[in-house]
C-alpha cells in the first residue's frame, strides 16, 4: 500500500486523532480529534510532518505522490463542503495553516481565504449577497499571500490600508465600504507588480501549491529556528500543514471570531476567559487594531452561541483532562471550532489548575504532576513583574537569566554603595562587571544583581541563586564603567541612581521602575503570613506532597549560611548537600582573621590565628545541624585559592602609588601594604581555577582542615549532647587521586575521633569526596576505597572535561548556541554524552568497589530539571541545589518516575 501522507477530517469522522501529534502536529491532531468526537469543525485535511522533511530533501518541491494525494483530498473536501475549489458560482475557500508537534506560537506562517481570484470573488459576492465581505476576504488573501509567498513586506500593505482609512476618515477596517475596498485591492496589486514584477496568481491551484510550500519553508525561517533553540525543540520534527474549509467571522454583525481559555491562564480561576470581535477574521483579534470584547459579553449578545461555546469547551476540557486554549468562529450565528490545545499558563495557575482538576475528579494525581513544568514553580517563589506593566517599559539589553525573579532598583556600582544606599531605605540593583566574594555584603543588600561578564556558574550567578535574588549575568549588551558609574545600553547612558528593572527569569534588563508582586509562598515561609490565610501556599504544599510520594531521588540544599538552610528546609530540603565553608569566612568579623592567617608565613602563627576562626565556624555548623533536624549535612573543606580572600593586586598597587606620591608619613601603613602586595604577588596564579585550591590547599595547609574538622565535631557533639540527632558528612573537594583523599581523611578522622573522645560522644559520620575532575571519575573505583560517598561537582567537572573556563566561557558559548553548534550550554544542563558519561563511569566504578556508595550531585545542574532526570536515570541517591530550586527538583524527580512507569516521555501540548 502506498504511504499515507494526508489525514482527512470533517463531517463527524476523522482519519487522525489527538495522539498523532508526531505526524499531524498539535493543530492537525486536535482538529482531527474534535471532528472525530462530533464537534463542529470545518472539514479539511492535514499533510503530515513527514512531507515537510521530504519537501526539504527534494529541494523545496512537493513530491508527485504527495501532489496526487493533495488532489484526492481536495476533491473529498469539495464533496464534504458542497463547494468547488476555483468554481465561479460556488467557490470553496480554504485556509492553509502550519502546526508542529510542539506549539510555536506565531513562528510559522498561515494563509486564509485561498481560492479567491477575480472570478471566484464575484461568485462569493453573489453567493453571500455581500460584496463587501467578498472583497474583504480577497484583500486579506492578497495581503497574506504576497507577504508569505511572494516576499512583499506586509508593512507596505498596512501602509496602503492605513492611508485609505485616513483619506476616507475611517477608524476601523470593518467600516470600509465595498467601493473603497476595490480601490485598496487595486493598489495592493500595483504594489505586488512593482515589488516582484509579477501579478497576484489567478490560478487557484498555483495559490494552493505555493501556500503549502511556503508553510513548509517557514519551518526554517530564522524566527522558528531561534524559537526551537530556546525551547529545545529538535530541528528535524518538521511542521504539518492543515488545509481546511474557510468559515467566515467577517460576514457581518452576526458573525465573529475569538479565542479563549476554559480557565483563567494567569490565575487558574475556573471561569471561561477570552476575547472576540464581531465582523472580523482570524488575526484581527490578536492584531490589536480593534479592542476585542471579553467573552462574558457574548453571553448577552448571542446567548445561544455562548451557551454552545461553553458546553463545547467544557466538554473539550473533560476530554483532554486539561485547560484548553481554543479558537472559534461564528458565521452568521453558527459556531465552528478552529483549534484547541492544552493552554499555556503561569506557574501559579498551573499549580491551582492541576490540584483543582484532581479534586474535580477529572484526572489522577500522577497526571496532575505531569501537567506542571518544574521550572514554572519558580514563579511562585520570586517576586514577579506585573506583565501589563512590563510591556510599557523599554528593553535595554538581554543577558543570561541566572537567577529568576523580578527586581527594580536604583543602580549602584559598588558593594559598599549598595549597603550604604540600602541603609538609607533605597532599593538598589548592584551592577558590576563581575562580582567576587568581596561583594557578598552588597549582593545581600541589593534587590538584584546585574553583571556584564561571567557565566551561569559565575560567582554572581551561584551566590544570587543561593540567596534567591534575581540576577542577570554575562550581559554583553551593556557597556559598564564602574569608574564613571555609568551603564550604556541601547544607545542610552544611565548613571548611578537611575532606576532599572531586571527580570532574572528571562534575562531582560528594562528601563525604569516596574511594579512587582511579592511571592505569597515566601511570606508564609518567612512567617509574615499564616499558611491558613494563603490558598496559594496550600495548593503549593499539597501539590508537592504528591510529588514526594512518587519520587525516588532525595533532594538536598546547597546552603552556605544557617538562614539559607532554614529557608531550604521549609522548601523541603532533606539535608544539606553542599555547605561551602569558605563562604562563611566572608563576614565582616571573619575576613580580617582569614587575611591575617594567609599573611602569616609560619605554621605556628597560622594555627594561632585559625583558633580565632574556630568559634565562628563552630557556631555556624551548630546552627546548620539544628536547622536540618538530623538530616545529613555535607560540609566541604576549604576550596578556593587563598588569594581570593585578599585584595586585588592592582588595587593595592594603586593605593601604594597614591600614598607614595602624596609622600605620606604613614610608614607603617606603607610597609603593611608592601608586605600585603608581596604576599598577593606570591599567591597569584596564572590559572587559579586549576591551581592551588581544593584538597591541594588542605594538603599544603593541614592546619586549616584540622580547624574545620574540630569546629564541625565540636558543633556536632553539642547538638548530640542536647539530645538532638546529627549526621555530619565531611567532603573533600577537587580530588583527582585516591592518595589525595587518603591524606585528607587521615587528618579529618584523627581530629574527629579526638573531639568525640574528648566529649565522650558517639555519633555516626562519613568522609567522602567531590567528583569534579575527570581523573576522579576515571579512577572512581580506587577513590571509592577511601570515599564513603561521592558528590558530583558538575561545575568543575564540566569546566575540566571541556577545558573551558567556567567564567570565561560565556564570552563565546553564546555564539555556539546561536550557530546551533551546541544545543545547550553545558554549564546549565548536563552534557550527557561527555560529562554525563564520566558520571556514569564514576557511579559504576565507585559502586563496584563499594556497592552501597551514596552518590549525589551538588553542581548548579542539581536543580535543573533535565539534569535531575539524568541523575535519576544514573541511579544517584540525591540531588542538591539552591533553596529556591528545591521544589523544582522535587517535581522533576517525581515526573521521571511517572514517565518511566508510563514507558514514554510526554509530548508537551
Ligand atoms: C562544582 O564544582 O560543581 C561545585 C559544586 O563546586 P564549586 O562550584 O564550589 O567549585
Ligand atoms: Mg567545584
């Protein structure tokens, strides 16, 4: 049997159905489904996505076999509609619409009213008894066809229309009478001739063939390609094309066209929601020329049709088990459904709808869990911009969306200014080329952070996420002068104190202040609002409690301070997967001590100074343990190179030069600075990321590890003595060989046992390692002899596997993505074939040595849904991520379990 490329629908039957999105695209599959269940759908046929691929392969030609099938289906459509394509007396008009498996709104092309020419136009005018209507259809066809197929810019048609309206004093298109319409059409035709040297095609079969070809071609237009990159849609899926009998919302005042949702997509409220326009066609509703009326109004204007629309869409919602986003046309009082699909919705609406649908008995809990994009949960936690307000502001630049949330503030360019301005009660956005640990206090004071450089794992990005602060990093579109305190973007220069707004969910930097809405969930977590008073909080916790029952992966938090840990616990953290101890050194009271320690050259001096740091660390660890209520707490020994704790060499040189130039008498100060500069020089490295850091520091300066271990176990003993459970896990960073870990383990074990003996406390603890350089993964069997657990540091593992600096990569990775060389940034989502393969090897080898080896991940990927799925598939025990990503990871971990049960991945909408 010949291969089938086309699927007919209409008159109560359909060859396709809603499960056939791969072949028919979302639109085609749902048209078939609606026709199949007997809804009023104009008949038509869908040309499958396979033809899109064939079309591209045959150099942009419709293959003969397909052409033949088009003709067969066209004849069938003529019979179903009782009209004939190209017939002068009774012309059939069709729409040609694109529709891929995943919806790509507005990215590809559509043409309406095909089949009109000078002769059929007259036929339509006679048949409808409405010449103005027929001319309106013809005008629209010429406009759309010439833009999509013949490449005449649509703006030029709009200009002609506008100038006629102005000349004749009409405000709206539907006021234009037939006589003027004819003049407009004549001008359109002249324009086409002038622009292309050709006439608008009068042969209706040429119109149809060219329209189908243009829709297939639109799969590869730059807009569509960019959209696919952004939403991870494969390029080889192709679009389907639906050819469907036209129905007309522009026949007169008892006709209309509209769009709607079965529930409010912004809030999830259960009420039909949408807009329509009388005497209009397709794109008019969204084009914004006339203000459409809310659907509620249809209830009074056309009560019978409204009732039918409500019944139809309620039936569709039940049938699909989800909120529907639909399009309809009313032709002379008769309702037609033109599209339905699962409606896109905001995060808060998604949760409410999912829970409501379960409680209304429409779907099961597991189905509800699949209905919410994990990433959408973010919107429930961060303040967001009022979408209407956002539209009113100028977009200045776009950077990497590093930490979601919306923030408006006055620009400041130094961390100290951020703190000072904040003290005066001002909201600030901290703008820096990049941030360093020295900026923590400023980041903490700011509403949001914007940096000109750095990637998704840069300091600014990691710390902002940890803090739950909106951040945009690597914003190459802006030019910063930290010295002059100016930011230049989009041709304008803004100064310190000017207001900007950043949307950390999209990477958009906007001018001025934009109103935000606070997250209710956070208010409850912070104790500012009672759970009983927040419906949203109740929905959120109920929904996630369903996820917790399903998932296998545990979810922990990356937390550096006890307050972080408290928030993480409230979000459902089942322990801490990474406490970066060095971040605890940055407090005002601690930094001078660590600086002094680094500057001292003798071990005994260092030990003395470290003993002053110990009480701070002990107190932090004590609070961590308490906040985690007996869940495991993984504390990592010192990791970054020591010079990160010291001032920058250039700054010291400037300060010294200035003092000398002023002939300062402060000899002591000059000597101090000289000594500091000498030490900074001695510690400086060409490539600090690959230098003296991680366990290499612990090997050179064992006294630091001793102090940290002592602090950990002193704190643990105190918690245990108070009768509470405690479970420390000590983690050694940047290990590449078993011997390195063995060295550190001896120190940690010795000190731990000494402290436990001193306090006469018995408690379980483990010592493990990060797996973050390839050699560690490759020799994981040997390392597992020493390590009681592994945790993948995928930030460093990605950096070292690719040989790309995690901070400098941002400068070129974007080119890779734009050119399609890479589909994803490996610093955002795990590179499965490369980094992922090393992880697989490490898990296998590690568990060969130690079958019950606990394995987790604490790189930034630990909270990214696709990476969470991969971690589940690798058989990890847990993922660890920033507090705000915990709900996302909980949901992603549950979804993969359900999908595995179903034996397939779900298809989007
Ligand atoms: C990592 O490398 O993935 C990691 C968690 O450690 P850090 O980002 O602190 O280097
Ligand atoms: Mg690391």
